[in-house]
C-alpha cells in the first residue's frame, strides 16, 4: 500500500509538473503598445488577435507582434541621435541635385487590419515588415516628394511645409501597402558634402546680392517717386502763385478808371501845382 501510495504521489507530481510546464510554454506576453496575431503552427490564421497583457496560447499556436502605439523609425547620420549607425540617405531635388538627410518617422499599425497585414506579408511581424520592406521603400517615397523642392528649399527653406507633404504622402502610401498609419515624418537634418556645401554657399551669396540689388532698386524707386512728387508740388505752388498774381494785376487794372485819374490830378494840383496823371502813377510839372 505504501508503495502504491508513493507511486501515486510521484505520478501526481509529474502530472502537476507537466501541467505547469505546459502553462509556462503556453503563456505569451503582449507588451504595452502592441497587439498580436495568433496563427497555427502550419501557418493558418483564424483571425484571432491578442491585446497587451499575459495570455495562454495553445501549444499548436504562435503569435506575431505589431505595434499599435506610437513607434519611431530613426535614420540619422550619427548613431547617437537614435540610429543604429550612419543611416542617412540621399534625396533628389527639383534642380537636379541630391543631398543626404537624416530622417525620422512616427508610425503605428492599424489594429483593425492586423490579420490582413499578417497574411499579406506571409507571417512577418510588424518589426520585420518595417526593417525589410518599409525602410527601403520609404527612402524612395521621400525622394519623390523632395523632387518638387529646390536644394535651397530643403537646406534652408520652409522645411515644415516639406515635412507636412512627406507625412501626408507616406501615410497615403503606407496605409494601403502595409496597413500602417504614419503620424509624422520629418527631415531633421541635412548633410551636404564639401562640394555641395560650396554650391550652397555660392547660391546663398548670389541670393544675398540679388536681395541687396532689389533693395537698392526699391530705394531708388522711392527716391525718384519722392522727387517727382516734390517737383509736382513745387510746380503746383508756382502755378497757383502765378494765377494769384495775374488775378491781382487784373483786379488792379480793372480798378483804374478815368474818374480815378481825374481825381488824382485834382488832388495833385491842389498840393503840388500842375500835375499830369498817366495811368496809376503821376508826373508833376510846375
């Protein structure tokens, strides 16, 4: 009896250990910000997904993780900035130049389309899709946008506008191809080589000279307009003055009558003797 009891205890212990082992190997953890697609060992998918947390998954099934929280893909020249190494890449411009840029993209997978995305890419996880598909395609897509802008636009222009265009374009493209939502995409730095740097400096210098010439032309234009206005004002003043003098002379001439002349003669004779008055003046003769 004791022997049977011992065997029974051992068997029970083995069973418990087996159950615990099965539970351990069947427990899967979905990290915060992720969802998982559950698939069968033979590759079949029944449409099941798991949210973040701990889950018991049958031994015949596995999971693939997809980020549904905000994730960043960083491609920079210096690994200290977040990239794994020198992951900067070159893009084209509207003036037939190319320039190396550092770039980052915030994204997440659409949780409603995870199963379809998993099937489309034959069992790849979200990380695999980003590393093996998105990275390479993203570079060419960014360049498709930058070809609408000049070298100077990208180097020192309104980069916020360019980044908005890139974000919208990538979001439209990647939502269709990868079931991914692009939240933000940005050129965060540019890296011209020595020759391109000299070209940029030459263009900056030429632009500064052009702006200076435009400013000088504008100043000359304003000065000419001021001189013209001054001359017009002086001419108007002269015309007004001449009109006033003419009008005064006219009034003065109209005021000299024969009666006035006779009166002046009479006044002068009384005072000075014989006087001859001609016009408004007088000649005294004695």
